[in-house]
C-alpha cells in the first residue's frame, strides 16, 4: 500500500514569520506503508463470542448444549436433534467500560452498542430412519466494538519534529516532542457476520454428524484522534513557537471469507453425550481504506493543515484450525456441560492475494509471520455451564463460567479474560421460548502508540445482555 501525500495551502496572512508553506513531518508520521502487525491478524478471530442466548448463559461453548438452530454455529451435528421446524432470532446489547491510566491520570469511559444477533430457520425433513435436518440463516458472531480515551502531561519524547524556514531563509528541524499536554481518543465499531447453511443427519441412534458452510463478511470502522498542546509555553522561540498539533486517522476494514465446520455428537449412555467440532483453516480477504489529516498551529494563530490522499491496501489472513470439544450430562431436570476450544495462534498467516501483482510492501507484511511464530502461542479456552428446569413450571435457570487465555506468549495472568454468565429461559406458549442472558467479562491490557510513549494501562469490563426467541412448529 502506498499513499500519496497532498497538501492544502493558503496564502500566508502573517508576514512577520516565514514558515514553509508545506510542513514536513518526519516519515514516522506521514508514512502509511503497511503497518499491519501480528496483532492485527490475531484480532480477526480473537474473543469470538458467537450467538445463542442459552448457550452463552451456560459458559459459551454450545458444542454439546446446542440442540436448536444455534447448533449451526457451535456444532452442526446438534441440528439432528430437532424434531420440528424452528425459527430463531436474537438481539444483544453491550456496555463497554474502560478505566485507563495515562501519565498518572485515571479516565473512566463508557460506550454502548446494540446488535441484531441472528435470524435463522432449521427444518427437519421426512426420513425413514433417523433424522435429516437443514438450517439456513444470518448470524453476528464477532464484535470489534472498542473505546479508549485519555489525556495527560507527557514528559517522554514521541519524536515529532517539523522543518521550518527562519527569517534568513535557512531550513532546520524543530522538535515538538515532549513536555506537552496530550489527548487521544480511539474508537472502533463493527463485527463479523456469517450467512450459514448447514445439514445434519443421524447415522445411528447414538451418533449424529453435521456440517456448516459459512460465508463471512464484516466491517470495522476505526478512528484515532490525537492532540498535543504546549500547555506550559515551553516552545516559544521563533520559528519553532508551537501551540498545538492534531492528527486524525480513519480506517475502514472490510472482510470476506468462506469456511467449513464439521461436527459430531455421540450419545455415550442414557445421560451422557460427547460433542466434537472442527473448523477448517479460513482465509479472509481484507481490504483497508485509509483517510488522514493533521494540523499544526503556532503561537501567533497561524495554521498549516495537511490532508493525505485516501489510500487502500488489500491482503489476506489465514486463520488456523479451531477445535471444540465438550461433554454433557443430563440428569432429571438438570443439565451440566463442560467444554474447551483449542487454537494454535502461531499458525495464523498473512498472505498476498494471488490475483494482485507483487509489491515490495508485501514483503514487509509477510515478515510479520515470523512475529506470529515468535510472540504467540496455542491456547485452550475452558467453559463450564449448567441448566435447571423447575418441575411443573415453564422456567429454566442457567449459569456458566469461561476462561480465555491471552494468545500472547508469556502474557501476565491479568491479560486473560474471565467470563461469568447467567440467564433464564421461559416457555411462554406451546413451542415458543424466550431466553434472557447476562454476560460479564473483565481483563487488563496495555496500549501504546508512537504518539503517546509510555502508553496506558487499561482495566476493561464488558456487560452484555442477550435476548433470544425460538419458535417450534
């Protein structure tokens, strides 16, 4: 990806100073050569939640608990248990809380997002033996929603400097890099969607198999706004008498892929069953569209603004196998489940699309594959859940716990995500169910970029509510 720099200039109204009409910023800040890192590739599938209010309430691994339309995502073999046609729909609401510490200051910010989570149908077909079920629908399975805001007086250098002309016609570089008041706001919205088609069949009274074909699409809208000001009036010597500098980056990322998931369900005895599922490696085609602008203001009020020509960059990310396993125990009015999900994040890879010409920038992108091998690891997510059905009522009570280790090698324990969930189910009429789930998760992270050296320490919590509807007929 190569960006062409274009400049907005205007006739200078202040004659006492002779600034370059074009302010040259160090290449660190004007270059948009591929800046994708290993973390950007991991970001695509990390912390994928899926859908299904009942399954999420029971710990978030439906490989054995899903026996309805949501099996199309967790384990397609679960569809074989359906005896009647089912229509499913779901919504979710997220409140995202971030407590960030920067330069000794604490900022607590909130944002919220409401999503339409899924709509689908599963249809059993007549079969002389066993069962044959097909499912089709739309599913929202991964959120990109994020928010960070902080400000503070930073004594560390971020390397920003500008080339200016003095009264004698001499050019030199002048620093505006430390002991400044800095503010940064980073927002992200969007997610990954699936259009799914699945089929399941009972091969024997105790063995079901299924497969799901997914078409993935997704969009993430990212915005970074950075501002720094000479709040102490330390930069007051002409011509480097700076007042403030602001920068705005916009990035819209689109994703497309196809994937295949295979599943099986074994009835071990009257009360115990085993579920296994595997998703084959998936290649996402990623298109990024950049916009950027910045503005430098001097003490006398003179403003010099720059805009970058919008640019695009296209590449591929291949995500590794995903393995899910779980065991379920059905007692009278009680269901207990335990499951795990295995990823080897080191097998994630950047790739150049075959239909695009080779560009030297791709080599820098492909070099990030070494970082994926060196800095990331394999992880196992753990899930526990249960459901109680109260006799002579139409009421179900659910609860669960999940643990998601950080994919970073040697990450501190507080970087891992812990999730607690609970919910209720109501049979409001014959064949009609409502599911309400609450999901709480928390973790820590450190964020740093070239503009704000020293970075931030963040404590993040997510509060999610899922409302699902199922109708059997």
